[in-house]
């Protein structure tokens, strides 16, 4: 390790500070007392569906369609999650079912 | 209801929502702890970092940063880029994370992807205290992550059983959250824009660099669509 302990502590401190900043920033910029601009209110309403879509893509970012398993285990397991969820509408069943399906596929089939 | 009964019933209501996170964080946190362990760090590094940073992806990047040379500003810039999505979460939580006293500070500090997703989408029963419910979701998630990272840091090299594929639990959870949101919404423009823009940016910029352009593009598309979406009465 090339860094001293104090240097490491400073690096970690920066990461802690940066993370907290991204989380607190909107609350600092738009304090409770003042009315939040209408544009920001609009974003607060329409962003979540788009962000959940982004998070799904983010989870799948390393899947390669042209090499390896061609994303088949992912596609099958996501279909299983969706089917289970539309059927039972029980979050835990959908998540557990999809994960078990994926583990079986990557460990035993592919 | 007394304060302690309110707390207890909120904890009981919150716990089932965090079970998938328990599975996911235990595994991912452990992976992170093992990674720190084999990179030559003592167990209290992942222990303290999981507690104070509590943001999975940046903690993995931090391992490389700590192994490199001393560049605190670069560390800060990397952190801001990787975690920029939290700003979106904050904008969406401006109303929910207010009026709960000191708990707000902790919930904002602990607003990782999973805590945000659960607290944004959960249908909290009317008789449950919302502040305590969201507080316990955050606290449980924080604890799972801390617990996994610390265990991984201590026992890192000793664990052997086939967990390949267990990390899919996070993907499955976000698919369910996306689907739940979809079923609640009348208008799917934002959801479709989120998927479409993200996939396009992933293809254009690659897995490591697509998040910032994707967020900028989502912001741009939703801004352009403001008039039609507000006129069409996007869900309240």
C-alpha cells in the first residue's frame, strides 16, 4: 500500500462527503419553508418510473447479447419474475422465484 | 398508541419489505468485504466504510482508489459522478423525507437505491407511522450491508459454497419495483423513456460510462415532455 493511514482516511472522508452531498443536495436547495419550484415538483413526480427503468438497465449493464450465454438466463429469469408477479402480486415470491430460476440456469444449465 | 408500540408495529410492517435486500446485501456486502480482504485491507476498513459511505457501487470503486495514489479530489469527483443518481431520488423524496424530525437526517443519509425504491413505492398501511416505517427500512438495509461487509472482511477467504447467481436478487427486485410502478401509473411515457434512453446510452457509451449521459438524457426528455405530460395528467 502506497498511501499512509492519514491519506487513506482523507480519501475515505472525501467519498463519505461526496456521497452525503448527492443525497442532501435537493433538500438543501429546496428548503421546506419555501415553495418548491413547479418544475422540480414535476420532476419529483415523473422521474421515479424512468429511474426504476434506469436501475433495471443498470443491473443488466454487463450482460452481453453476442457472447457467453447471450443474456438467455437473464431474459428467462426476468420473464419468470414478471409472470410470477402478475400472477401472485407478492413481491417476495416474484423475487425469490426469479432468483432461484437464475441460479439454477447459471449453475446447472449454462 | 404509545411511542414504543408505534415503533414496534412500524418495524413489523417494514421488515418484510426488506427481506430481498437482506438476501442481496448479505451477498453483495460479503463480496465487497472479501474483495477488501483479498486486496490487503483489515476487516475494519469494510466495516467502517460500509457504515459511513453506505453506497455499494462507490465502495467497490473505493477499493481501487485506495490501492492507487493519493488523489482526494479525484476521489470526490468519482464519487459525485457515480452517486449523481441520488439527486434524482432526493427530488422525488422532498415531501416524504420531511416532517419526521431527526429521522429525516438519517433517512436522507441512508438513501441508497434500495431504501429509496422501497420507501418511494411501499403502500404503508394507514395505521402505521410513516416516519418510523421509512426509518426502519433504511436502518435494516444499513445493518444488512454493514453485517455482510464486516463478515466478508473477517471470514473472507473461508467461505465456500456455490452462490453463483445470487446477485440476481437485486435485478429481480428492481424489475418488480419497476413493474409495480408500471401497474400504478396510467401513463407509461416516463417508464418507457427511462428504459429506452438507458439502453441507447448503454449501447453508445458502454457499461462503465453510460449512467451520467443516461441521466442527462432522461432529464432532457422529461423536460421536453413536460407540457404534454402535465396536460395529460401524469399520475399524482
